[in-house]
């Protein structure tokens, strides 16, 4: 019925958004890692902006992982609720950590370096 199809769409969208953010965080972490490695090799100091950017991307991946784990737990117990506090908070934290990472990286690229 419509209820099942709607819930399936909710799960699909949830997974797509979480995967998209995880992909972006992984990509940015790779770029930040290259910048950190280059600075370390050339003897330049590691800036707080780069360390914040790396931490933000790593935290975004962590919160995405928690979202996946909670999704599996909900499905194993026969329900899925996007309005659940844990899903909402984990999603916001995943996005906020990634956003913080990108802002810190932009600060490094356009202001510091």
C-alpha cells in the first residue's frame, strides 16, 4: 500500500542524503590530508583551520556511521521513523560537522594561505 511505499521512499532518501554527505566528507578529508601532508613535508606549521577542517570531516563520517547503525537497528525492530530524535540529531550533526569542515577549509584557502 501507500504506507509501505512512502516508508520505503523515506528510507531511500535518508540513505541517499547520508551517503552523499559521507562521500563529500571522505573527499574533503582526502584533500585536507594532502594539504596537511604537503605542509608537514615543507616544514610549514599546521594551522588550526586545517585541523578543524579535518576534524569536521571525520566527525561528519562518524555521525553518518551512527545514522546507518540506527537505521539498521530500527529496521531490525520493524519500524522506521525519520522524526526520531536520534535520526534528527545525527543528521543535523553530520551536516553541521561537514559544513564546519568546509568553512574552516575555505578560511585556510582564501585567508590564511
